[in-house]
C-alpha cells in the first residue's frame, strides 16, 4: 500500500493535464495540501489558470465545489450563511452559505475587509462554522483554496498574519514558458474552452473515500527523530535571521512535518527524508515569515532567506 498515494497522485496529474498546461510544481504543491489535510493560498497574476486548476481538481476527485468571489461589500453571512425566520411556522431555518462544501474557492480573498476574511478562520481551523451561537460541522474533506493577485494593491486588504498562518501552503504561479503558452493557444484553437469543462472527458475518482484514504496513509508516514530535529531546526532558525523581524511559529513546525509526510507518500515512501522537507519548506514557510523593512528595500524575498536558511542548517545523516 506504500504506493497508493503516488498512484492517486499520478491519476490526478494525468486528468489535470487535459485542462491545465504545465504548472507541474503548482499541481504537486496543491496535492500536498489536499493529502496533508491543509488549506492552500495560490498567488499569481490574472490569467494563469488558478481558478481553472481548482475547478478541475474538484471535478477529478468528485468533490462538492463552491466559489466565493470576494469583494469589498461581501459580508460574513454571505460566507457562512444565516438563519432565516419563517413567518408561517414561527421558526428559524438555516440557509447554509457556500462554506458548506468540500472544496471552497475563495477567489481574490484579499479584496474583502478583515471582518469578512475572519469568517473563514473557524472553518479553516476547526472544520465547523458557528452561526447564531450554534456550531455546524463542515465536510470531512473541507479545504479552502484561496487566490490572490500579487501585483494589484488598490482596493485590497492584506490578509492578517493569523489568517495566513492557517494556510498550510502558499503556492506561487509564474508565467508559462513559451512552449507551454504555445500549447495553451493550440488547445483553444482546437476547440478547448475553459468555460465549458463539461466537454472535457474527465473521469473522476470513484468517490471521496479515495482522498480520505490518502490522508490516512499520509498520517501513517513516519519521520525518524533525526528528521524531526531537522524540521525543528529549520523552523527555529527563522527566528534569529538578520533579515527577518518575525520567524515561524510552532504551528509552522507541524505544518512542515505534515507537508513533508504528504510529499513522501506522493513519492511512494512511508518515511520522510530531508529531501522531502526541502521540497516543501518554501511553500510552507514563505507566508509565515516577516521580512525586515531594510531587507524589503534591498529587494530580498522570503524564498531567498529560506534558501540561505536551508544551506545553514545541518542535514541529518
């Protein structure tokens, strides 16, 4: 059974590549989030297939899917739902919001004020939503995939650190290569239309238990004491870097462990290696560290700091 997760990974990749051109690293990182039972923040300029990737993934795994277009006037009740009074019966009925689904696409999450952004916090951490004092359980598969635009800041509200910390990974999508962009227009020229996914011959997984089984196997992946010490050493090293005003918290240590386990399982192994940790450290930590203003002025990026950090922490033998 050690290759079960890797087989599911290969199948999802194959199906996604019918729709999404390239973006192999992005797809793998999103699958790490899916199998590690975490949430993913996807950052990229408009038109780089962020929404298309998430919609297609939901179809492949047979998951319920809802999309929220975050705007400045969006209210918390528009996310969670609200109780509606029935004048005929004299009772309240819960009208569930889009949060009650399996995969939730929070599109342009930084375009709504912090009050509405915070309506996701309980759901992301506790997998439940409290409405008028009553808690309602969410789907066992519940996962938030949020998108944001890195180049447009007018009319946006940066995500609070507490909410950023709830995302297991922050995934960056870059422009496609020349060959990939040529393939994109070749697909559209041949009749592909991203607005008509029903015309694509996607064969979904048998049922959602496949993903839940993958998550169970990821939890059973082992990390030897030396690897655990390596993970702790990497996270603790963020707390005394000269270019950082704030390092990562213990929640990041757990996140790095779980993401490394998912990476190992996707590579058909039931044990974590230091290379697994290195593969996921940037998406796990890049949104959890805060650069000093001097470093930002000098053009230093979180990923550059993490590269230096990886080279400074001894790898276990």
